[in-house]
């Protein structure tokens, strides 16, 4: 079960009403939170994906059960567009090489649970950025690579970890938005 912060019931509605209801509800959702949109209109998948992209939100994916499409959309967060300031970074390609060579690293995925569920790097540990302060159970000397969708939340997480005494923290840029390696889902 994917954890969401708001559910929009658009079942039985035809285009453009699922988008209209979603857009209206999105105004009430806090930045960084995930919305579940339930719809029966088969065209709603393409419509919601296009709307989310054009509005700057993140379309996470869709599941279907018994004729109901359940869409997941994450509201953009202002932190995601701030300048990146953490100095130690690697590219996606460098991370993929480390994983291929089975380097002993901790890969920390700081995206929200729904983002992680729809596709993550095998072996990555999911700790959403908002939960990071409560989950600092890793060895402070571990080599920790932090990843998110774009490199912004992971930049903030890397700074938090360093401030908490972790000594080997590296931000992965551009993150999952540019990841071409193996993915697995946990839904």
C-alpha cells in the first residue's frame, strides 16, 4: 500500500473533470506531499501525466484494479529548485560503476515512499527527507551516497548527514530523473 496525503475521487467523471478536481485539490496539498487520484476515465492517465508535468509537479505512476485507475502525483517542493550547495557529488554514471563493481556503500534514497515504490535502485535504503532526522542509525563512518529525483533533496540530506557527524557523504546528481540503470518496484 502506497502512503498518500490526500485522495481525490474522480471516478465516473470524464475529461476534463479528473484534471479539474485534481488541480483544485492540489492547491490544498502541502509541498512535497503525495496525492492519490482515483479515476475510471481511461484517458486520465495521459491527461494527469501531461498536467502534472506542465504544472511542475511529479507524476509518479498509475495502478489499475477492478476498472479503477489510481494515479499518484507529488506536489513540487520549493526546496527542489534551490541552488545545490553540497560540495561532494558524483554523477549517475559514477554511481552505476560503483554498484556494478559491488563497492561497499550505503545508497540512501530520500524521495517520498510513493516515489520509491514506483522505481528505485536495487539495494537502496528508503528514508524520506522528512524522516531523515529520526533515522540516523547508520554507521557514521560508512560511505553514504544520497539520491533523490533531481539532486536537490539529496543535497539537503547530505548537508544534514554531514552536520550530524557523518564523514563520508556524497550527493548523486542528477539523481533518479536521469537514472538509466536497473530499477525495481516495491508496490
